[in-house]
C-alpha cells in the first residue's frame, strides 16, 4: 500500500521534473500572447478509457500557475467514452498553454495504465485471484503507475526492494537453502513479508516448511499449479508468475492461486488519446 504522503512527495517531484524538461527557461511560443489575456478550455477523451491521474494534472497547473481553475467532470477509476468531457479550465492563456503538454502526458499515461489493468481484471473477475503489478515500471514513474494500477482494479506487489523480501534462485544459492534464506529474512526484518520464488513442487514444499508468507510459482504448468494449491492448503498464499498473457491468464486464475503477477500491467502501454481545446 502506498502511503498518501509518499505518493504526494513523489507527485510533486516528478511533476516538477516533467515541467523542467518541457519548459526549460521559458515557453517562448506562449510569449506571443499578451500576459493578461485570459482563456477557458476543455479536455476530452477520444476513446474508451479508465481515468487515472487527476492529482498529477492538478499538480502541473499548481506549479505553473496556482490561479488556474480546473473543473473536473470525472473521477479516477471512472470509465469514460469517446468525446466525454474530462475537465474544464480557466485562467491566463499563457498558463493554460504552457501546462498543456505535461498535464496531458500525465493523464494519458496513467489512464493507459488504469485502462490496461481494468482489461486484465475483467478477464478473471469470476475468480478470487488478485492481479498484481511488478517492478517493471517506467523509470521515475514507479509510484504513479502503481497508483494507476489500483484505479484499474488491480493490486500492488512490493513497491521496491525495501518493503518486502522476494527470495529468488540466486538469493537461495548464496544463503545455502530456502530455509536458511527465510530464516535470515525473519531475523533481519521480522515485520516484513517474505516471499520465495520456486520452480517445482519440491521447492514449494521447502518454502512451506520454512514458513514463507507467499510462494511464487515460476512458470509452473497448469497441472502443477493445481497440485500446488492442494499442497499449500492455505498455509501460504500462492502467486503465479512468468510468461502469462491474455491466452493463459484465465486458466491460471481458475487453478485457485491467490495472485498472478503481470509485468504487462505497466509495460507495453499505449497512451489514451486526449484532446485539449481553448474556447473560441
């Protein structure tokens, strides 16, 4: 779970960076407009989408010109249709135009994540399996993308390398065994969740015996996943991972695993088509 304060600080910093790279010393084209000229405008979507990123848009305008007024017509997590009005805006024309690209970049990118997440969540809505994101996020946009994932109805895996253990093959080899790795994790940070990646049913049993909280089933066959669910019998939560796509997702969820992690939730995105127009 992302704390409100952590997300707020990240939003301020990443929005500031997006404005620095876009504006530089100044928006020279906006200087063509008289400084006191006021304008109003609106942003619409040109396609079906699930919205995410309102607060990033708000932050863009806050940093460019805190006197700009935005009138939102939609909420994060809301499904929208082509042509639907997302928000109206009013303020100095220079400010509206200077903020335009950064605001739309944030909204169309985070809405793309939410829309993608909603697509996958719908595919397995008839099961109890939760979809999890991964650390395969765009550099610098980790928390923003993970927030957008929740707007689309999916859940967050660990935020980074600091908030949970994920013990993989190389960690196990270096520690000597699954049991030794789990034991070391408990001693190092008693309150942190411990997950162990396994490659077969024998390793699954070792992870169960070691008391892992979550056990990742890395590229298990469907038959082995079903066997793993029976073998675990609720002693640990199970997460399927590795090579999962639209064609295999439903069958995997129907094995009864608790989680499925998908890097595609935050990768291979196509920005949602949005349009901003100033009123005549």
